[in-house]
C-alpha cells in the first residue's frame, strides 16, 4: 500500500514539479567526490538521507545509500569492505539476496516511479561501463527526457586517498581498475551525450571555486527548453 500511495503522490506532482523531464547522469569512480559535487552543484543534502534536491526539485537515484544502510543493519561496517576477504566481499556485493542487490532493486523501483511522473532526476553512478549508461539514457529518453552528464574527474592519487578516508572504502586494486575504466570512457560519453550536454568537473583540487565556476553551466542546462519531442507531447497532453 505504501508504494501505491507513493506512486499517486508522484503522479500528482507530475507536470507541476520543477525541472520535469530532465535527467542528469553523474559519473566518477570511487573517491572522485561525486557526493560533494552533487551537494555543491545541485544542492543535494549532505547527510545522504534525503532523496531530493531542495534547490531544484531533482530526485536522487543512488543505490549506495541503501547499500550502506543494509550493511549497518547486518552489523557490517562499510569501512571494512576495503580489507575483508574476497569471498565475504562477494557475498555482500553480488548475488540476488546480497545487500548490494537488494538496494539496487529498491532504487530501481524509486526510479520507475519518478519516470512515471516524468520527474527530474540525478542518476548517480560510476561510469565504468559506458554501454550500460548508454542503454539507460536511451530508455529514459524514450519517456521524453532530455539527458545530460556531469563527469567528476580526479587524478588516481586523489581518488585513492579519498577512498581510504571515506566511510565506505573499496579495495585499492578495485579503485584503480574502476578509475582506469572511467577514464577510458570519457570519449564515449562525449559521443553519447554530445559536447553541449556533457560537463567535466576537475575535482582533484580542494575548495569550492571549481564548483562555483560550473554553477552557470549547470543552471544553463536546467533552464534549457525541453528538446525531446516525446516529452513535449507528454506535457501538452497533461496540461
């Protein structure tokens, strides 16, 4: 029943919600600082609990929050992922009944509800598999969305340092592998999203000046008139 009520609430928002039919994909490996970037660029709450940006109404799609919650319920410290043996790591992160897969299913349901209401979204991911990103983008565009990407880039040295310091650390070799895969995909993302719809943020430095410089570019995309023909027809039919 609670999911039915949630679905009805989203549909009631629908066309009156801010930034409908806009989807921002965020890409960046472990330790790239995507959470900080989302906070600075989109006004996403830093506590990691809320699933909406109060600044612009965009809904957050991020299975990591649910994954960490599942781990804590099991008495597992997310920090220990970096040092546990491979078998235990696999049990927690793969398989139908693992905490990781459970959190993915819940997140997928949320995204389905958001899409039904054509609500604006920030889709947080690593970006180490560009084909998956492309498939998700194509599926969302079929519902009428305009899609953009914010690529959060860092040096490997910074990524490793931040990974070691964050609450949910990953094994160092895994961070290196994902970082390299993400770097290899920058060109693919430029092709998939187009240069005008892709923003690359150098997040290797500290401070917020680099985020401030990107604020104008983000706002420009938020204010950009909808281009997707399917989305325009949906708005017309629901006005």
